[in-house]
């Protein structure tokens, strides 16, 4: 667990920053500590169906990094975001060296992902 904490790097994004676009490969997991963002689709260079999240202590890119999946939504900062980041290669190292810990990470990330998708599916 100590190696995970030592691997965290600070991340700050200004309001109006496109964090990830549809189809991007995501190589870092961001743990939000402050700020808000929107999730949705960009079609013909205009935002469509964006949903605002004021989520602290939530994860951006966790599902993609943990399960090695391409991103299918666009993430856009509404306000400035402050957080900590861990690189995907470190997560994969945990998978190889500490499978029990990785299973707990997988389970937690999966439930966070399902929880975040609820407002999108119900709209």
C-alpha cells in the first residue's frame, strides 16, 4: 500500500480543460480532491448531452486504467480540478505483484463506475 501512496503525483487542471475525449487511451487515474467536471459526448465539435458532477474523492479514468479499456465519453472540467494521479503502469504492476490488492481495487473501481453511470442511464 505504501508504494501506491508514493506513486501518487499531484494534478491541477484549469476550468475549461478537456481531460479525455471519446476514443482516448487513458494512462492515468485521477483521484479528485476538489472541483467539478462534466461528462458527455462531443459531436461535430459541439458538446452534446453533458452531465455535471461535483464529485470530490472520486476517480476519473479508473475504469479505463484498471480494465485497460478505451474511453467512450468526453471529460471536461467545469471548474478547476485538484487531485492526485497514479499511472496505469503502476496499477498493472500492482496486478502482477499483489493480486489480492488488485482485486480489491478492481471491485472498488467497478462500483464507483456503476454509481457514476446511474445519472447518465436514467436521463
